[in-house]
């Protein structure tokens, strides 16, 4: 796919699920000038980076509305050649005790909530 679009004068964007969270893919996309947003499997190190958001706020909670929080930070997994930007999405659902958490590795220069919308 990368080679197919290499000669076209277009904005190149790649998004994928965590099955494509492979360091060689990030490196290849960066060399080819692609923007990317690829989901990551959660791990303890990523969860530590957002630990301050994983505690439910004290007080009365909405019975109908989902509360979403976004954050970003730089992270380097052991298998990566350099640090990359990771975006976290934390969702507190009214009837659930623990938040739903998702992570995306990206090189997009956008606000975290916009990257999540695109991916």
C-alpha cells in the first residue's frame, strides 16, 4: 500500500488497529512521509503514564453521560528505535466501576481528541 501511493501528490494518512502496532511499520511510514494513528495494546507502563486519570472523581456522577478525557505523552517501548507520541482516551461510563482506556501511537500534530476522532 505504501508503494502504491508513493508517486501521488496527496496527503498520506494510515490508520490501523493494534495488529499493526509493529515498530518496522512505524519506521516505514515515517520514511515514506505518512501520517499515522495506530492503536496500541495497553500495558502497565502506559497505564502508569495516565494513572492520575484512572481514579473516579469524588461526588455525584452522571447517570446518563459518558465522561471522556484525553491526554498525550511521549513513550518509547523497548522494541522502538525512538520515542513516539502516544494518545490516551479515558472513558468513564455511568454504570461501570472502572474506566475504558485506549492508546494510539501517532505522529499527527493535532490535539488528542481530534486524533482519536480520526482513528
